[in-house]
């Protein structure tokens, strides 16, 4: 890696010299410049290859944490679905959270008691809101639109107790 950096620095200095050198010297340096440019291209290609290899790697701790969350997200949860925005109507959405998971389409009807994976229930409750904006005055007295609250569109309420393994506390989802 250090050799590539030296090659890059050498090429940059040669380019700077080429810009300031007289035309006679430019002709002599053009062959060297082509060689240095090829070296620079090779160095950048190697750097990009190393970056690409590092991008796909995770620490073992992070992999374990993601695997644990993935298993938890697959746990089935029974509860009822409420469509607050359009009572009596159904919603359709597509869900995929993790790389390698299949794309799954869900169709939920208002008032139905259903069993879905925990991750999907969490997704419904986290994403099923719309921010409400109101005009307020900023510190200079100018009107600015700000988020004042979040209006729920739909909600999944579990009919089961959910045990949080980290906290060892039983919680009930109430919405």
C-alpha cells in the first residue's frame, strides 16, 4: 500500500514538473509521464479493490448481534391490526429487512387478528405514522414549518406478552 502511495506522489510531482517545464523538457518527460500515469492507474485500481474487499466485512461481534436480531425478527407474534387512517380498509406493503431475505408481500385487513413476524410488527408500528407540520415562529420572528407531532396511520397491537431478553422485562404493546 505504501508503494502505491509513493507511486501516486511521484506521479503527482512529475505532473507538476511537466506543467512548469519548457516545451523541450516536456517532450522528454512525455514517455515517463505515460509510464507514471499507468502506474498511477494500477495503484488506484489496487486501492479500490482493497476498499471493496473491506466494505463487505463485519466484526464478529456485529455479525453475532445482527444474527441475534434476525432470529428475534422472525419470531411469530399474534395481535390485531388497526387501520386508523381508513377504518375497515386493508393495506398492502412489501417487506424485506436483511440481505438474503425473500421479499414478502403483506395484505392486512383492519380489525383482523393475525400472526406475523416480530420484525414486521415492529415495522408497522415504527413506519405507520405521518409527521404533522405546523407553522411556528423561529428566533428571528419568521414563520417556519416544524414537525409538532406524528399522526398514526395504522398500528399492530400484540395480544401476547413480549419478553425483552436484554432487559428481562415483560412488556405489552399498547397503542
